[in-house]
C-alpha cells in the first residue's frame, strides 16, 4: 500500500484508462488527520560513549500530528514536537547534564521539532520522509526512513496507524559540540546519533 510518493506501475497503467480510479480504496480510507498516541509511541536515540559502548535513551514527552492524503499521498505531512527536558537515559546525573547548556539547554530551548517537507515511497511499505529538524536555535534538514506497520481498529473503536523508523545525524551540525578528551585517545561522546521512532497514531473524527 503506497502511503507516500510515486505511483506503482499498475497505478500508472490504470491512469491511462479514464473509467478506472487510480486511488487505492484501502489507502483512501486512511485519509485524515491522526494524533500521535504518546502512551504507545517511543522516540529514542543511541550515541557512542567513551569510544567503546553505546548509551541509549528516550524522550518521555512528545506530541504530533500526521495528515494522510489518500488521493495524493505525496501531500501527506508529519509534525512532531519533543520535550527535551523529558530525556531519560536511565542515569539521573547524566540526564541532568543533558538538560544543561552543555547540551540541550532546556530552559531556553524546551522543544525539538520535526516538520516534514517531502515524502516518497522507497518500495513496498518503506518510505523516506524529509523535513526540517530544529534543535535549540538551529534548523537543518533530516531524512527519516520509515516502515508502515499497518492500520487497525483498537478495542476502543480508535482507528490506528503505525510506523517505525530510523535516522542518523551529526549532533555537531546542530551546535551540540560538548565533549571531553579521553586519556587513551578519542572523546567521551560520539558525534553520530541514531534516532529511533516507533509511532502509533489515532485518526481524529471530524466534528459533526
């Protein structure tokens, strides 16, 4: 099912026959606005520590919307906002340091924001979403590879869609340059950060 981007060869062929619709009915049924469910969504990260291991963390507070356009999937959009003060790596002292001016400076810049600008189908249920990522006072493009996990109606009658995906960035590109040299060579904190997304979103019912 193509949520974003280019048509399949079958859809392209169908477009030459006026009597046929080029819109997948199952896809069209998903059209609408979805709100990310924070209780069933995780936004996390992994970064190298001391050159020998990885530190994993997540952000406990986030919100966002997805707008799915089944008639023209390339027009689908995503907006995600993350509360940087909610960072959790399992070590309170480290989390406290991450909230300071050495890293996120959460008192001045409480949110990280991703706003999509382009979407395309890579193949099958895999998509590539590009947008503007803002951390502190720096905005730069970021590309996220996503897999569409499907749609379902939960026991409470909510229509849900799910995605999981990853992205990589250099934190120094967003001005996060704090580090400490190791006696054995190298630095304490790696520059490359892997972001991990596991998203569940609920379709909003139009007001009567």
